[in-house]
C-alpha cells in the first residue's frame, strides 16, 4: 500500500540505522576504555562481580604491602642485632687479650678503655635502633602484621630484650672489669667475664633466630598472596576487560549496518514520490 502520511519503510530503516549507530557508539566506548562493562546496564551481574573482584584485588595488594613492610622491619631489627653481635665478639676478643700474661698495667688500661666504649655502644644501639619510630631491640617490639581479614590473618612479631646489665649498669657505669686483682683465679675470671659475654651473645642469637623464623613465614605468606592477587586479577580481567579481537569485528559490523541503514532510509524516503505518478 502506498501512503504519504505514514512511511513505514522509512521508520523501519531509521530505527535500524539508529540501533546500528548505538552499536557503533558502544563498541567505540569499549575499545577506547578497554572495558567491556562501562555502566551497570552493560552487564548487571557482571558489574557487581567486577566490583567485588576489584575490591578483593585491592585488598590483597595492600596485604602484600603490609607483609613486605613487616619483612623490612624485621631486616632492620636483624641488622641492629648483627651490629650488637659484632660488638660483643670484639669485647670477647679484648677479654681474652686482657688475660694474656704479657700485658703490663698500661696495656690493661688501654684494653679496658676500648672495652668500656664498646659496652656503651651496646646500650646506645639497643636504645636508639628503630623502624618508623618503633624501637627494635630494646625488648618492646611487638607488632601484628595484617595479611588478611580477621584476627586469624595477623602474624605477630615480638623481640625480647637481651640483658646487658652484666656488662654495663642501667645508670651507664661499668659493671664488668677485665682481668685485675679483683679476679682471684681463672674460675672467677671465667664466671665474671667470659660466661657473661657468652650469655649476651647467646641472647642475640636467639633474638635473630626469632626474627629469621618470622621473616621466613612472612615471605611464604607474601608468595601465597601474590599468587592469589594474580588469580583475582585474571578473573577481574575476564569479567570486565574488552576482548579487542571480538569488539573490533563488532565495530566493523555495526558501522556497515549503519551505512546500510542510511542508504535504505534514503531509498524509503523516495517512496512517497511514487504516489505522484498515480496522480498524473
């Protein structure tokens, strides 16, 4: 039926051309953003899933950072304790040197001076070693490293104190004197100096062992978190990222349909002219 007031063919062509143009717009948006889901209407359930996955990806990334911060703190504490061990080793050397019968009084005095300074360094380092304002080796270090949600996902790090008052008193005065008349015999010398220094060295060894065990645990945890992060990121990508191969094909299709729709609309608009042929 030929009509003038209503051109159904033109309306159909216009509708289809509009749909094709909308398809071109959507494909262009997905290609320029790299995202298949740019608004909830694109995929209602997919948008919700992508949001949950992105939250989990971000949380896991933060847990990895937390674990790495914990490792860095442990390494700082371990370095401070290693310095303490080196000082104690030198003090042990000096103690054996002072015991040698070839020394004269002046030699003993010089050895004692170095020994006293090293003892003061033990105290200074124990009081001042810190990480981000947290004391490391004074016995107060206690930190819960958050590597997940909930109390069960916290890794506790604690470092006890090594008692060095046998070498230097709390008020800074020397509590240990190298070989002198006050050491009546070799047994007393061993008990007053060598045994105390050995106990201090053992304390530092135990502290470092605790730190090393905690660091190993954190590193295993970090590896697990990194694997989890990779898997979550892959899931997020599969949910929301644009498949460029498929989308470029869809864009080409929609562009072709849009051009075809425009051509058909042009033809449909010429149809009413045929009515004038009947009026001649």
